[in-house]
C-alpha cells in the first residue's frame, strides 16, 4: 500500500467517523438552536461583522445573552468572538440595555420599547462600525441577541441593520398539562420535563435548554402544572420544586405560574368550604399567595379551570366565575400577580348546545372582573378541533380582557406521528374578522388589547414538550412550539414566513430544502382537516384518548361526549344546525359575522357543517352534491399525505439520516392512518345514507364492523 493510499484511507475513515458523529448528534435535541457552520463563502462576511463581543452592563440576563451570542457565533462562524470592554475595532457586537452607559451614549430612540422590546442597529461607535443590540430592559437584550443570531441562521445580511421589535401581547405563556406523577395529559412526547421527584435538589440541565428555547421565541411564562390540578402542588414541598424551576428560568425572562385547584382550602387547608365569599377562604388564599411570593418573588399568578369537566369552582357554592376569579386576584394583587381564568366550561346539566355555554356564562359577567384578571379562551367554541370557527367570546366582552388559548400538543390532529404544522390554524383564527367594530375587527386585535383598549393581554399555548430527546414527540412538532411563540410575539409575522425560518434553522437554509418543506408544512394542517373532519365536521375522534376515528360512538353518558352529538348525520343529511332553526349558536357572533355564517350560500364552506344540517345532495360551490364533495375531500387529504411522503423522500440529501428516517417513518404511519380515517368515515356515512361511492372514488378497504371493532386501550396522553 502506498503512503498516499494509506493517507487517503485514514482521511476517509476520519471523515466517516466525523460524519457519523455529526449524524448521531442530530436527534432533534438542539431544536432551532443548532448553530452549524455557515457555508465557507458566506462565513468571512459574517465574521467581519462579529469580531468582538461587548457586553454593556451586568445582570444574569445579560450574562446569558452574551453566552448565547458566544455559543451561536462560534458555532455558526467557526470563530469565537473576543470579549472586550469597548468597541475597539470594526465588527463589534454590543449588547446591552437602554440604561447601560455605552448604549445610552449612542442616543438611539429606545422609547416605547418596554422591558422586552429591542432595537438592532448598525452604528458607528468611536469611529468603528458596530452592531448594537439594545433592549429596553434585560429581557429585550436577550430577545435581541436571539434575533441577531437568527439573522445569520437564516442567512440575512448584517449590514445596515435597523430593526425595532416589541411584543404584541404581555403574557406569552406555555401551559403544561403535566401531572405530579410525571404523566402529561394529552402529551405525546414522553414524560413531563419536570423531574419532580428529584426537584428541588437536582436541576436537570434540560431545564436551562427549555428556557433558552422559550426565550429564543419570546415566551415569557410557563404554567408548570396541569389545569386538572392536584391541590398538593400548592403545598410547601411542591412550591419549593416550583421555586427551583423558577430560579433556572428567571435569567431567561420566564416567570413561573401555577394552576390552582379551587377546592385547595378544603383539601390542604383544613377548611370546610372553598366558598370565595367566605372570609376564612379569602384569608387562606392571601396567606398562600404570601407563602408563594416569599419563595418565588416574581411568581406570575394563577391559572384556573373551574366548574368544567368535574373540576371544583365557585358555582359549587352558588357563586359566579367572577366571584371566584376576583377572590384569587385579590390574593395575588399586592404582589403584582394575575389570574388567568379559563372560559372552557361546559356542563351537561345545561340543556344548550355545548358550543354556546362559555358565551352564555361569561358575557353576563363582563365588567365584573378585577383589573388583574384575564379570561383565557380557547380558539374555538368546542375544543381544539382541526378546524373550528373563532370563539364567539372574542369581541363579546368589551370590559374584560381575553387571552387566547391555542393547543400546541396535537390531541385532535394525529398526536405526534401526523405532520400538521399549526401555523395556518393559529393564523386563520387570529386573522378572523369578528365584525364587532365593523369589518376588520380581528381576533388578533381583541387579543392584543387594541380593539377595546386593554393593557393586560396574552396568549397561551398548551405545550407539546416532554422527555423525548426531540422534545415534542416528532421533529416537525417542534415547529408548532416555535410558531406559537413567534405569533404570540407578533401575530402579523405570517405562518409561512415562520415555517421558512424554522425549517432553515432546524435543518438547512438551502432553498432547495426550505421551499418544498415550507410548502409541505403549509398544506399539512389542511390535509388533516380533509381526512379527519372536512367541511366543518368536528369531534369525530374515538372517545377518551381521541386516537383515530369514532364517528359512530353514541353510548357515552354525556350527550356532548358522543361524536353523534356533533355530526347529527342520518339517512337524510349531516351537520349541526346552529342557525335560528336549530341551537342558534350563530347568534352569539356580531350581526355581520352571524349573517355570513347563517346563510349556507354565503358561508365559507370550510365551516358549512359546523353551522348547518344539510341534505346529502345539497349542491356545493364545486357543482358536486355534498356527499360527493365530502368523499372528494377525504381523498384529497389522503393524497396530500402521499405527496408529503414523496416530497420528504426527495430531500434525503439535505437532512441527517436519523432525523430524515424518523420523519419518513412517521409520514408512513400518517398515510396509513389518513386512509383509516377516510375509509372508516365513509363506511359509517354510507351505513346511514345508503349512497353509492361517487364515480372514480374507491370504496373503503373494510366493512364498518372492522373499524368499529378496533380498540386502543393504551393510546398515549389519556386521562380518566
Ligand atoms: C386538561 C379537553 C381535553 C382535556 C383537557 C380539557 C381542558 O377536554 O380532552 O384533556 O383537560 O380539554 O382544556 O381543560
């Protein structure tokens, strides 16, 4: 063997080892904060703009901002910028806050940024070209640092920068439905991130990475325990665990909040009542708030699910939601805390349409809540379905601030194995026109407070994180965490732009990858709607765990737990009549919105069967009868998943093998399950309407009995 051949073999072996090592590292843990080296031809320019790192002041948050810049720049540029006390040569990056001397000396307009806003500007300092990242306060500086890194991650120029950002809403929160035994209700990514048993003494480094990820997208709060909560979480030992987490999150601008069990004064307080008007109960909560704030000085406040799905609440004592919320609000007010009171309430004792109950209960209370109460409303009136019209409460309570609750975890959209990018769902709701103050009164304007002039504003997302290495149960579910944060920061950013940004950061900025993947992501949620619940159908999932189809289920004790309650199909037609001839839920919207939804000729067909019960031969805009249209939608959904599989298969060269094959496997599962949804739904509808398959569409693979007999007792995320 020649020396040259030997050298070549060693080099090849080294290359393979490195490549294998790199592939091994790519398991999704690093999320969108991977910081791999930029292409050689671009690196020199970027390096020239990041030669020095100057930190203008001192604080824990500025420290983590500087560490993140160092980590990101060294990874991306292959050169660690030197830390310096001043801008002594061209290409310095200066990070600081409005009050820091070096930032103030620049005389930039930093007014109106608040503590969380920032500017990023190309400036000349002491005759040197520099980039300044100036936060209104600590958090702003950190958010600005992440923005600066994102510019490189998405290959944007660092010259002539003039960026100014401030968040649209104040509370940008994850809601974890994490239980104290580490199970996660509706969680599909393993166990809870919180290793409660080892807290507070052991702080898993993952808590820091969680905080970094959230800060990078502007999330500033986390409700760490399930809304179906256990009063134990308010006892001393558990508060210490919460305090330990708060300590990790604090430098990242993230506050801890707790779900509060309304009956805690009885369960852990030794009282015989939790009546919010009882002075002993009020005193108990005040003392509890004092105890929490002594441990967690920046505690954010309480989230409450009351009188819903069996949870205790003020109505147990003949009191209203406002009585309950105000009592808790008074307890946290001296400390600057808030109460987020959920509007997800329904009760089968109430003989109305379930979609109407939140509006019925909360509109009469408008104006009765304390200033530090915000009512948290799910995006639609039922429950996080693949598609729902916006919730009629948005716009209906001018005196009461409302915050948005989206679900990031995909309870009703195929769990972790279906690729469904939720950006278009969030955007569709935020852009929806309530018509409350004329056309263009969007849900986003209700949520950001501008429509009615509210200063307490917020957006919550039910988290999809867990102990899986990839955090979210699948690589693409990370995008749903990402887009939630980005839209909470700025609802106008656009789901497509965010998808593009995420794909570039999470995989590669190569347009040959980003463009097809963005298109795939943008179509993915519509595909799920098509194969699960087309044309406004909803809640047809199997009951309990919600895994797979169950449109035939009609034997559960509560009427509104049964899919048959929601679709109301029979031999003649299908859909829920929510017009004046039915439940009249449509009247809960503002008159112009009502008029559109109420008229089958005017309604957007995507919501048709949500509001209307129609005959199977109802003519659709396509010219097809309703039955044919429905079948066409099912097929369109299944075909779209096939197309997604082909797109992904063609991108193998752009993605490390491990992540590529995981996504490919999941897409194969999704295609099978899409077909299952399509076939079983069609088999069931045909058992009711007796109609033949429309021309050109294949019959289901099995008879209805086959689908009805499938059972999945251990599907994940279940709760009892
Ligand atoms: C936390 C749905 C879910 C429940 C969830 C509830 C809620 O009903 O299936 O798991 O409970 O919503 O949002 O409170």
